[in-house]
C-alpha cells in the first residue's frame, strides 16, 4: 500500500525540518543548567533575580523559560516571560 503525501505538505515539512535544525545549532552556544549554576557561583554572570531586578522587570512577571547563551562573546540571558497583562515576550538581557 502506497502512502501519498499531498504536495502542499512537502514545503511545510521541509521548512519545519530546517527550522528545527537551525534551532539546534543556535542552542549549541548556550549553557546547560549546571554550567549556569557554576557561572553564577563563580561570579562570571549575575543571578537571574539580579538581572531581572537590574532591568526593572516586575516581580509579578511569570518566567516561562530561561537560557544563558553566548551572544558574540558576551553571555546573555534569553528569557521568555508572561507579563501580568497576559503578553508573552522574549527578553535578551546582559548576564555579566
């Protein structure tokens, strides 16, 4: 039995595959949780709480996800947040 894929789905599948591959490459320069803890403990980067406070982020803002990544030789926090207003935002804040 032959399975047919509608022609319009082929470009969609290709785009999804490429975006997933690109996302994986982009995450290659990010620290894992242990590396983040070590960097905070050693003073290499500020804690998430300190970075949020320095940026004036409201304490009621819900954190959705956090990464620490190399951004051209500088470590930055990439933070997904949900503001009290319900707006989701991606923030990039200096970690050092």
